[in-house]
C-alpha cells in the first residue's frame, strides 16, 4: 500500500477530507507540500499533540515536504476553538520562550535538514500586516453571517462570557496563513484537528477566491481513550513532552497503563511499526498483551525522549513492577530490548535519607507526605487508612506505623500509593 491517504486512513489519522478526488491527484505528486500549525500557549507540547506530529512525520516518510508552522502571531490573539472561555493573552516574551521549547520537540519527529521540511513562525508575516490593507484585501472575502455559524464561534457565542472581537479575527488570520504558504511554498494541503475544521475551510475558500486555485484539508481526529477521556489527561494534569514537566519514567508509565482495548489503536497512531504486526495484537493473550503495552510505551518514549531514556524507563519499570522480557516474536520490528539485564532504576522517583534519620523511626503518614505521595498529612492519613499505602510491597495497616532502619532492604525502602505511584528512599550510611 503506497497511497498516503490509504495509509493515514488505515492507521486512524483521518476523520474527514475535502475534495477527495482532487486531493488524491494532488498527492500523486511526490513534491507536494502540506502543513500543520502548532499553538505556542505553553513551553511544551503534550500528548494531545502527538497525532499531528505523527501525521506530519508520516507525510515526510512517504516523500512529501511538511511545513511545521508555529503560531507566534496567532498566539498573541488566542484560538477560540473548543473553548468556552477567553484564553489568557500571552505577551511576546512568553510566546518566544514557548516557541524555543516547541521547536526542539518538533525536530525529534521531523527532519529539517537539506530542505526536507520547513519550520516557520507566522509572526514573521502577521506582525507586519497593516490593519486597513488587511481588512480591504482579506476581510472583504469573509461573510460575518457564515462565520458566526461556524462551530468554533458557536460555542463561544452561546457561552456566558461570549466572544470578543480579537478572537473573532482568528479565522481570518489562520486563513491568511494558508494563503501565505500557498503563495510562498506552493502548499495546498493543511492538516488539523476536528476543532480546526472551520479555520481550514476558510483558508481553502480564501485561496479559491484570491488565487482561483484548489487547496485541500485533512481533518485529524481528537483522540480519546476507550473510557472516553481526552488523551494525555491524568489526575496529575497533562502529560507533557518536556522531560522537566513529565519525566521519561512517568511518560513511559502513562503508556504502559494503556487500556487493553486501546493498545492496537494507539500502536497504529503513535508508532512506525508495520500494520501487519499491529493487527496481530487482536489475537494476543493477556501475557502477550502486557508485552505489547511495554512495546508501545518503549516506542513512544523513544520517539519523544530518545533511545537512552526509553531504555532507562523500561529498566526502571521492570525494576519496580517485575516486567517479563518481551519475546522477539511480539512486534518484531520494535527495537525494544528483548532481555532485561543491568536494571537501572535511576528514572524511578527517588530521594535520599540518612540511616540515622530512620533509627528513631518516622511515622508512615509523615514520610508519604514528605516524598510527595500525598499532598497533605491529612490525605496521607486517609491513604493509609483506606488501605492504599504500601511499604516494600506490604500494605500499611496504621498511619502512625514507625518506619525505621529495620524496614531497609538492600539499602532501599520502596513506598507505593495505590497501584501506580512509587517512590524509592535510597538509604545512605553515616558520613
């Protein structure tokens, strides 16, 4: 299968397209150019950004030229799409800081060397626009009657806060981006999430009106888990691609805890493993399915953080949870280690404690709070009282149990809150 549209459909990347027949003909040209915009509202992208990143990576993998457009200009306005409240406006200094972080993350997925891809910032042209010329040249092509019916505005117009004028301009600016990329780079294809449908169609329409040419859109799905939760959302908040916000170990654990029903679908979206291997997951027994989850976690962590960090996270997880080695017969195209040796638990959350501090004993609830497994002393007491706290794999029965040097095992104490949150206390001898 060589048709990129068929490939993207098979792997779950396409929710909708425009001009199906013309789009297929356009993509017969291996020099075709496509783009996706990335909003610099934070210094890091999060798991929700992986679908557009992987879609661009697949386009490049099959010979097309991708443009990654960072919204340094539109970021000053704020995208109202999918929001019931006005975004907090960011100043240019914060946006520049955010752009630096995002550029580095995009570069892990897209090869920008030798003109194979283009990285742009729309502030380079939007900040130069004259207001009156923009209204005359671009604004005349937009019908307010049609705009207010668009889904991106409808939600805001029906909300208590309403829609302010600066946000109302967002559709025009994104449409102008598409026109600019068409003029400068011959780009005729924009990819974006389903919340961007109205903006993408507006750009296509602007190119038709001003250049009398056809442009195209591919709508990517907004991914939810089998339980209906938005991808990348946890009790602790978003799962970030920045290791300073979400450590590689925590990132790995997010993926290894994938629901059984989501493993095959996520493997298709978030890895480059071949589909014939991925389809076999549907016949896996429970043991092999758990191995497949390890492969998924390893492959995505390797893409985002590099192979070295992925191996550390894999070994650390094996150290804590006791993971079986993955058989070479399971998803054989993966380069996950097929044997577990020299386990490295450096990625597991840990801290150090002097053995003298343990000799007098520390109440369990205080220690769980101190290492961050509970937000307050009260919540730590509740955790233990409800049977959710463990010391070296044994459930704690009393919140005031004294943890002492007698609980040290191989110069370590392992604390656990619930099924998935761990902390290691590494015990140091007297200096």
